[in-house]
C-alpha cells in the first residue's frame, strides 16, 4: 500500500508526457518554422497523424506486454536482453542530446527576454547550471516530479492559449499567404524539410512508457496517458 501511494496516477502521467512534448517542440520551433513558411501547416498535420500512430503502438505494447522497463521492456519481450540494451542505449543518447538542446534554447530565450547577449562560454555555463537545477528538482522521486510538472505545464499552456486567442486581433491573411513558401523550393521539399522539425515537437510521447514502473496500474495508465497526451499536444 505504501508503494502505491508514492506512485503517479494516470492523470499525472498524462501531464508529464504532454509537458515533455510541449517543452521540446512548441516552445522551441516557431522561429525555425518561420524560415520554412506557413506551408509547414501540412507538416504539422502529417506529423500529428504519424505521432498518433506511434502513440497507439506504445499503447498496445503497454496493454499486451508484461515486461517492465518501458521501451526496453517491450524490446526485451520480442528480442531478448540485447534488444533491451540497444533500445535503452539509443534512447539514452537521444535524451542527452535533447536535454542539452532544450536547455540551450531556454538560455537563449532568457537572454532575449533580459535584453542580454551571452558569449559562448556564458551560454555553456548557464546551460550546465540549468541542467543541474532541473536534475536536482527531480531527485525527490516521480511523485514530486509529477506535481512539479503539473504546475510547469500550465505555465507553458496558458501563454500559448493566450497568444492563440488574443493573437487573432493582429492576424493578417495577406501576410500569412505571402509567407506561404518564402524559399525557392518545391512544395514537397518544403514540407519534407519541415517534417524533420515538426517531428521534434512530439519528442516525449514515449515518456509514459518510460515511467511505467512509477505509475499505478500501468497496463491501463500507460496507454491512456500516451494517447491522450499526444492528441492534446497535436491540437495545441
């Protein structure tokens, strides 16, 4: 009973998964997609459908696989211990790179907000400090992390929703059409190039399966959290 009390509910797991996706994508990508043009709306649609398909795959794995350990456990179920190792190793490398990229972006946004210009050395030091701060906040365990994430996700969502609603006052259809494809490339190249960017925005949909050991009733909690958080982020 004591162990169950320390575990997350499926609602908290959904918040964590959605927060990971929002932090990785929506906050980082606007300036990059602006260089591609408003044609990137097609990339969002394609990537959203593909990510929902991946979410469904993770959901099915969570329902039918009894192995613990998230994606590594799913791979071990079909390919043995070597599959478990290769999956977790590749995932760990990708997360290290992703966390550094997100931290650098956060430092860059902070510099812009404060009207400062950081040198490469300053950016490096501030990024390292931010990574340590984020790591220290998660030392207390998954239960504390889930509560913290519930707070931070609203700090992300509220500004986005505010801009999405109030921003219509300044929306100019002519400007939107003129920015359709500013680069002299074909439709397929523009969409293909921006898909690599929009796919980044869904990095984190695997968070529910990775935290399967820390959630109550993972066989039902992981599938619900994975699919609902991915659908939610796609709409946002």
